[in-house]
């Protein structure tokens, strides 16, 4: 075999896609009478880690709430994630020209979470409403409560996206031959190598924000500037989602919408979040930090 032929063979082998089925992943733990889904475990892990971490955060000086408020937040934010995610999916991704019957017309389907269908933006709205309710009921500052909660949200995003990958769902767009980590997912109809966009999301929406938000809280005085932490989080996760959408496969029912508008539904819904996050950051930096005496000009 000539060196040219050998080099060509090596190059061809190097670009062989990875087959997801060969990774030996399973979507859950088979208990015989019941399969414990990793996606459910991911939600549980994210919520429990967030609860533990925010319980530590409020022990630091300047905390805007007590442990009893954290307990309320844990309960209502869990409801917000589930109900908001499901109702958001029904609103944004079913009905109209999507080709999927509107879930609003079939309320019985709403409770069938095992059929899939959760909206990131709907879940975000649900958590926001849950925080607003707890803050209102306990006369707390909503912005400061949101600051503390925002530090913990990336935990759930990280575990959730890893669970999507383990389930072999929400795979990305078809990848070119220059993407050596491209994968063939078993449920993809064309069986072409695609971007593992679930891992991109786990990295950007989860790990990256964890590495940003935790030092901001623990190593700086950002928590004394109301709105700064939540502003950084909203801006960061919105930008991450906007970028990842270029690699995600659009929902089948919204592929034509993305083609006509140039952006996916997720990207259009993300643009207002970027503006909101930047506005919160600007507002927080323009105001004096808590505990800081207002500056006064020296008298003439």
C-alpha cells in the first residue's frame, strides 16, 4: 500500500462518525417493575443541589431571606418548572401551523409528561412567577431573591442537558465532515452524523454559567448589587441558547418557521431575554451597592 493510499485511508477513518448506540448508554435504571428515568433523576439532582447550595448562600452576610423562604421556593419553583415548561410547550410548539394538535385543546394530554415536550422559556416564566409569589407573600425583594436563585439554576441546566444526551434525544443539525465528534443518533430519520448539541448546551448553559455565577457570588460583592447576579445569568443563558440554536435541529413542526424567518423559535424567544439581562446589569451597576453611603460632593 502506498503512502498516499494509507494517508487517504487514515483520513477516511478519522472522519468516521460516532454511533450513539455504541456508547452503551441507557435512558434509565430498570428496576423490573419500573424504569427510573435519568431525565427524572436529572431534575431531582438539579433541584436538590440548588436547595443545598442556596441554603448555604443565605448563611452569608446580607442574605435577603431565611431558610423558611428557601423551603417555600423549593416547592413553588419545582411546580413552576414543570407547569411552566409544559404550558410553554403547548403555547409555543403546538397548534397553528406546527402540524401538532394544540395541547390547549386536549387538556388531558398536558399531564402526560412522559410523552415529552417541555419549553425552556415556559419553565423560566414558571420559575419567575414562583419567585414572585414567594417574594410577595413574605414581603421580600423579588430582585434579590432572583439573584440568589439564579446562581443555582445552572446546576439543573447541566444535569438536564446531560440527560438529554443519555436519552439520545434533542440531537443537533447534520454536521459536516470536519466535525470529528459528530454522532449518528438512532432516532434520527436520515441516520446522518449530527452535532451532539445536548453536550454543547450542557457546556454553555450549565458548566460555563456555573463557572461564572459561583465565583461572582462567593468571590465578589455582586450580591450587594441587586439585579446584577440575575442580570448576568439571564444574559449568559440567553446568549448561550442563541448560539446553540445554530447547531440544534429545529422542532420538526417549526422547521418551516425557522426557514422563513432565518431564526428558530428558540432564538426569537431568546432575544428579549438578552435585552432584559443587559438592562438588569446596567441598572445594578448604575446604583450604589447595598451598605454603601451615597457619595456627596465636597462643599465649596
